C-alpha cells in the first residue's frame, strides 16, 4: 500500500516520504539533516528505515540536508547526471553519496516500486517530475515548474494521488511589496513556479472520478493563502467530476498527516447500485 507523507514543503525546505509495503524513499532533502531526523521520528521512522533518496532538482530548498545526511548514512541517491555534476561542484561531501544516476525520462524498478521521471521547465540544470507506482497505486509528483507541458500533463494522467506545486496567487504576487519586480518576474516566468490558477487548470485537465487526493506543495507564505488555493483546486475537481477527491495543503514547519495514494472507490456509486438491485429484487 503506497503512502505519501510531507515532512515539510515551502521555500525554506522541501522533503517528503513515499512508502510502500517494501520500500521507503525520501523525496528531496531540502530540510536540514536535524529537522529531517526529527520529523522522521515524529512519524515513527528513522534514517535506518530509508531505502534511498529521490531528487527532483539541485536547488538548496530541495537538497540542503544532503551533505550531513550522507555522512549519517549511505543511501542510494537517485538523480540525473547534470544534477549530480552541479551538486559535486557546489556541495562538500565528506562521505560521497551512493549515486544512482538516471536519465531524464527513464523508467526503472527499485524494489517494489516502478519510478518514472519526466522533464519539467524550471530554472535548474535538469529538473524532473516523477510517477511512483506499486502494484495497486500511482502517485504523480510535480514540484517546482514554470508551466505545465503537454508531456507532464500526459505523464500525470491516471494518477491516484497528485502532489503538485501551487506556489502563488497571482494577485497576491502582483501586490507583494517585499519582492523586487525582477523576483516577481522570475517566479511567474515559464521557468519559475506554478500559480494556483495553473495548478487548477492541470487538475481540471487530468482529474478523474477515482482520484483520491490532491496535495498542494511549495505554497508561498507571503503570496498565497491555503484557503484560496484549496478553493480553486476544489472548484476544478468538482467541474471535472472528481467531487470526492480530497484537497489539502502541505505544511511548512511540521509533517502533514500521511495520505493513502490508493485509487478512490466512490461509496455513493456502490450504494446507488445496491439500492437499485434491491428494488429490482422487491419487484419480483
């Protein structure tokens, strides 16, 4: 059974746990090693329970804990060759990670998981999104990305749970007084981050009646509002016929309760069928 637990998501650090029956992976390592260990312990895990680390890209808020974590325990570290090259040039690893280099767009099996990466547009050297699947469930991951490509949309179709970025509200970003115009341009560019509106458009395009969860990540403290983001995604789901899917925003400073990735089986559908069958039996 596949589960997703966000340890923290935001500009100060991004890190999540994906666990199946036989495998537990860290998805990005942007929290400090100390915070990673503490938050793992708060959900009943330790570093010894991890089977690897999966990186989306090299930015500090996704890799900030790697140097210390690699000293604490040697774990398989999955990333692309360009991401590895950048990390080796910018981090000082006392203990080299157990590199597992993958090609962008590859599909590979690791223990009981099938993992597929796909390229995304962001101002990093070789950023990727992921599909992680076991025999029963499919998790779509779309982290930092400036816009949703047709390829990303196609790869995410059929996901039972989505973990996607909803970084900013357009109006709040435009009126923000803390960021210079150049920073605002970078955030809203085609290699920046996704707005609530863009995330909602993606959800509307790929939602299906058995989608169980949409987890929104990387929300800006200043330029977004969880209630606004949830409302926009909720409207997109309802319009796409996925009214039973749950929407939640990942926490920044503490773990978000685990979600089960499994495909939703709408109860109402079976209740209606059962009632109809019972009515037919009464007639005869």
